C-alpha cells in the first residue's frame, strides 16, 4: 500500500491471510506495543491513526474525533474484534472452525459469524451465476503445489479430477451445521472474510461514538462521515501495471470499496497462474487484471469484485450494469478501462 500524503490511501491487492508465514509474523508484531499516531487535525478534531499487521496485509484505522482518548480506545477495541474474527475465519489456523470444516468435511455448532459468511457466499454464488465460489480451494492448492514441486502447471487430467469437488451446490448448510458433500472439498473465505471483518471493525468504531473514520485492510476499505469540516476521504486506486501510481481517485464520505487483482500473487514466471480462480474452468481467470467495486458493505464489494474479475470484461460489465446497489471499474489485461454508468471518481 502506497500513501499519497495524509489524505490519500492507495488500494492494493485484496488478500486474506495469504501466507501462513505472514500470519505468524502478524502475531509476533501484534505482541509489541504500537503507539497510535495522534495529531490535532483542526480546532475541533484530533486525527488518530494506527496500523497493525493482520489478514495478510497491514490494517490501518484512522479516526477523527474531538476526544483523543475516546478515539484511541475505540481503535483498540476495533482491533480486538478483528483478532477475534480472524481466529474464527482463517483457514491457516489449524484450530479455527474453517480449518476443522476443511479437515473433517463437517462442522456442527457453527459460529454465527461463519454461518453468516457461508450463507452470504451461497447468495453471491447464485447472483453471479457461479463466478463467486468459496469451494475453489482445492484448485488453488493444486496449482500452488504443482508449481512448487515441478515448476509446471497441473496436467489436464489433474484439473479435470479436481474440478469434480468444486461447486457451492455441494455445500449443505443448516441452522447449526455445514457439510461438504463431496470428499476432497475445501473452502476458502479469502474473497469475502476480509471485507466482512472490515465491516465489523467499522461497526465497532461507530458503536463507540466515532462519527468520522476510515478502515483500510490492504484495499478493502470502509469510510464513515468524511474527515470533518465537510471534507471527504480521498482514496486512490492502484494502477495494476504501475503500482506506484493510481488510475483513479475516489472522494467518499461514507461507503465501501474493494479491489481484486492478479498482479501481486502469481505462481509462474509468465504470471498466468494466480489466486483468482474461475470455478468453471478450474484455472486462474486471466482476461482482467484489476476490478474495483463500490457497494453498501465491504463484504459485498469484496465478493463481487472477485466475481466480476472471474466473469471477464464483457459479462462483468453487464453484471455491474444490472445491479443498482453497486458500481465498478474494470481494468483489462490490454489496459482498457471499463466502468459501470454511475462509477464516481
């Protein structure tokens, strides 16, 4: 994430605890005391900001408030909620409910937060005609392991075999339990959990009386109430080809933005195999290089940015135009820029 002055937050690739080593590093750093940065923003407000590692990135919380103490307490409480949710939703923590589900294929007494995310994931799978799918983890694992062990992509036979365990229709969700109906299935919440957690962090801030805030988790961003004095938060969207530059700048008072991109994590020298998987093809989707979505919640923006990325530019543009509650920006591999009619920058 690149900062452009005090007002500009650069969007980077969205990821959720992308490497177990990164997760361990986060735990180590979080054990150290990290002071908030607090300055007088104007006559009425303090600007209080704190960044901590988490979810495979750095999470920044910035608050404008008349009370420095209240702002710092609200930020600390928000990070506590973030840590609690990560412990529930990370697939890299062997003791988390998600890991237990992937290990056993069945989970009873599902935590309410996980149940909500599973139900939301099925909803986004339905409205995106299958483009968003949390059951693609076996494909991602196969691709990653194939390049790590042989330096080559999986064979067609391997892809065909793994494709049989992909599909959200194989998820059997009840009020208290979830079943992975096919042997070898596994889920990843990478494309939705980070947005959900950012929403919850912002909800904690609001519940603590904060009226002006920004939460940025590596490109999954929620803003509240502008910066005070009727000034919006200004957010730069990273140019996927020139990552020190921006391709757009959003001026937001309250809202949510998330970006999905293939330009940071890839497994081969040609950069054709990455973490954004097309469920139908059981391969990385390669027509787009970046998709940004504005929505009512970061969870929705997170999931639908991934869905539109996987759809490709033509279907993705039609999808954005058909949904009244979201707006989006697509950057194709040929650098052509497409956006929905009401995309505001």
